[in-house]
C-alpha cells in the first residue's frame, strides 16, 4: 500500500490533525516494537524469544507504513527514518503505556494484553475508514494484532491461573500497568476534525472492557482500581523513561547526519 | 526424561552421557547390527533415529549437534546487541528477523539432538555449566554497527561453508535440520554483505567503520573451521562415519578463495599481508592463523565468554517461574486443553 | 507390533513436554513432519509451531502431537514389517513402460 493513495483531507487544519493522528498510531507501534526488541535473547524460553520478535516485527511494519504516510500528509519531505530518528521526546505522540520499561514477563504480558486488545478494536474500526491507506493498513494489521492479542491471552491465563508465584506476579503486573489504560481511550487532540477517517478512541472502550473482563476473570485475576492515571502522551507529555529509550534508538542515526544505511 | 518420536528405546540420561548408556544389545546380535550399520554408511544411506548405532557415533553426534545448537542460541547475542540501535527502521526489521532465524536454527538443532535420546533441558544445563561448547566466534564483542555487516558476511558465510556439506550428513535428522538452516542462511549472508557494501560506499566515517569491523572479524572467522586437520582430534573418525564430509583445511581454503574477490567488490582490505594468489595451487595463500588465540578463547579467556553465558543463564533462571506456571496450568486444565487449542 | 517411543512418564521429565510438528505446506498436500518443539500444552504448542516452523509462510495448516503419543514400528522388526511391500513393484508407476510419444500419463 502506498502513502500516495491517501485521501489527504482539504484544509491545513485537517491536514495537521490527520498527520498528528497518524503519528500517534505510528509512535505507539514503534515504541512498543523497540521495547519488545529488548526482550530478544532474554525471554523465558527460546520459543518465546521468537514469538516476541514476531510481534515486534509486525509492530515495526505498521509503524513504518504509518510514518511514511504521516510524512506524506505533513508535506515537509520527512521520511520514516527522519520521523523515527530525528524527533525529540516532546514531539513523540505515543501513549505512555508503550514506553514504560518491560519489567518482568508478567508486566510485559499485562501491557501486551491491554495494548493488543486496544489495537484490535482500533484496527477493526479503521477497516471502514474513508481513507484508503488507513483502511488498507487496518485490513493487514487487524490480522497481526489478533495474533498478538491471542498470545497475550494465552499467557495471562497461564500466569494468572498457574502457580501462586505467577498469580501474584501477574496481578502485580496488571496493577503496575493499569494506570496507563485511561489514556488509550481518551479523545486525542484533532480527532474531532477527522470524522469517518479516524476512529474515536472512546468508542472502542465498551468492546475492550468486555473482552478484558472475560480474560481477567478466566485468569482468576482482578481488574485493578488504580489511584492515579497517566495523561498527555498524545500531546507530547511523556514519562521519564522515553528520554532513555530514544537516545539509545536514535544515537547512531544522529551521529552520522545525512548518511544512508 | 521425555523423548521424541524418534528417540531410541533404551533409557537415556541427560547430556552427552546418554551415549555411554546407549543400546546395550544382546551380544549375539551385536555383530549383525554393526554390520548393518556399516553397510548403510558404506552405501551412503542415512541412519535414522531408531536404527542401532555404535555408541561412539551417537556420542559424537550428540556433542556436535548440541554445540551447533548452542552456537545458534549464543550467536543471537552479539547481533541482538544492536537491535535497539539499528540506524534505520528497515535495518532494524532485517536484524530482528535475522536474530529470530538464529533462534529457530537453535530449535531445529535441539530437536535433532533430542532424537538421539537427550533432553534439551539437559543440554542447556551443560551449556550453562560450561560443560558443552559453542562456536568461539561469538565470544567477540560487537563494537559498531558495521559488525552486523561483518558477522553476516563473514560469520554466516563461514557457517554456510561448514553447513552445506552437513546437509548430506549420515544422520538423517541432522541433515534435514541443516537443509532448513541453509535455506535461511543465504539471506543472512546477503544482508551482511549489503550492510558492508552500503557502509563502504558511504561517508569516510562509515568506510572506516566497515574496515575496522572486517579487521576484527576476519581472523576469528577463519578459526571457525576448526584447527588444522592434522591437529583435530575428531576429524578422521567423523569422516569415516559420514558425519563430516570435508576437512577443516579444505573448507577454510574454499572460504578464503570466495572472500577475496568479494572483499574487492566491497572495497575493503582483508587484514592479511600474506594473502596472494598462488598460480600453482590455484588457490589463495594466506597467513598463519593464531591457533593459540583460538585455544585461549575456547578455554574461556575471550572478551565475552563470561558475559554470553551469564546472559543465557539469567534468561533461563529468570524465566523459570514462567515455565513452571505454564506447567502448572497445563496440569490443572489437562482436559480442556484440546478444545482450547482450537479456540 | 508397535512400541511406544517415549517409555518414560511425563512426571520424570524436566521442562515442558516435547511435541512433534506436522505442517501442510499448501492445499492439496498432506501434512509433513518438520521437527519438534517444547510447549506446556497443545494450545501453546500450536502457537509456537507457527512461529518456529512457518516464519516464511511455509504452511497453511499445522498439527501438533505429543511425542509420547506416537507409536512407531521397531527397526528390529523392519524385515517383517516393510519387506512384504517391497516386492509389489507393480504398485509403483515406474513399473510400467510408457510407449514413446505418450505423455500426461
Ligand atoms: Fe544460523
Ligand atoms: Fe545465520
């Protein structure tokens, strides 16, 4: 699918809103791919190294398509690498959930459950986007994400309903990640300007809630009631963690300005 | 002890010790079995897991396949070291896919080893305890992005050179695993060459980076073929058994002959002043390999030996609770697992 | 006539049990044995098999079978088990000479 098939909406405001929306989706996938890449060679079983690498590869693929497209819509001549490697922390538009450190395997699986559950509803909604690029991407991504979600479900069930230790760790993992849930379903700035193109995050919540509720109950776990919530990722307000992730990801590209790789 | 379809009937024990306890056949049929085995080898037929085989043959295979599997798994680390720092998203994707392939290779090979009556878990213990080796090349650090290129071009290149003859190994499951591995390896070598080619045609800093990586990886790559045949303890018997098809020195020479013109295409100098075409031999002559260095690194005194094993151990130990949880869940949900598998 | 290949019980093993993986490369072909892997149960074995054995789209369908559940013929019985089939050359197409000029047979 090529970015040139994007039906760029008329008007500068809408164009800016659309580029921002695409960046948000792209950055979510990119930053989570980066985090999952950290797992490779550290997974609990070699089979799991392969599974996590697969998910990272899918997310990276989504990010590349979305970044290329965001660059086109933005119209400043920035390609996928310019956007990935040359933006600073405050310019990233991802939700904070994807940037928090991996923690143990339970924290990572909690994050995978929350996020792939969200992405599944998101891409299903985008199947009917009036933007051909987004609809096309969604058709491919929804299959990938269905697999990511299934992978997370399998593990959350096993850790929740496994041993005492794994149950405790899994519940702790959920408790640790739940403050980052609200942000996923918050209406991002600009989405209102993109009717029928973007998906309203709030509209994804009921299906996500019922899916998550079932999995958590099956896994003999409880839905956490956090006392605080993350906010601001889509507007460029991040955790301190992102400021460590980005230099690692970007340093080599930035150390050789203009070089090709 | 849990064994595969192909595992032998005799009770096997962990690790390479399994071989020692392998088939204790009644003495009256022993000679007959040995004859049948010898005839299969002589006819260039494959030995399959449930066939009778000499203890030494089984033992040699277990050692070799396990070392090979360990090399694939440990080999993920030097390249995994650059996944988070790859300089473009395209290169990042390629590198993840490549490291993932190496994990797959390790699994194909452990699977082949398990047909000989050993358990992967036991082989991993032997690796973690330093009782089984892996290729010494992975004890060198990856210090720059260009090392991803040098590893793909030279290390995967040398591995392919070693592995292609193994596709015809007399032991069926090993040969079949090698066929799958070799199919995937050619992508590895090409992407490495492509990285170096891009760098050596890039900025002066990139060119220097590429040259430096090849300077560091060239000699250790030549060591990957093992010591000279006359010094190698295992070569003769392995050749007779059809496990090893070509000698260390012959493979090394082929590798050098192939690399020289490729290095020219890369505009990279191979770090060997003695490297020159020998008209009489029809091969490139090359300088003396520092075998003392190989011995030293194999014995544990390489820059990364400690670090590589430590990473493997900690991944394994920190993952123990996850594996136990999955086991506990499987026991609890034994009856529903078939239905769930399809869900 | 058959013997169980895994003669020990699951309680004696360490780590996850072993599964044999069979993959149908494409429609019209039968499942083929590709190798084995470890997984705690069938659901995870199927998922691991997808990642380990079909990373390049090598399959459209996967079977996983507990290795311990497979019975195999004994090599020592090879002669009586397989040789009766060896002399029925007429079952193989190459038994028949095809006249020149005849194709698609
Ligand atoms: Fe490999
Ligand atoms: Fe490789």
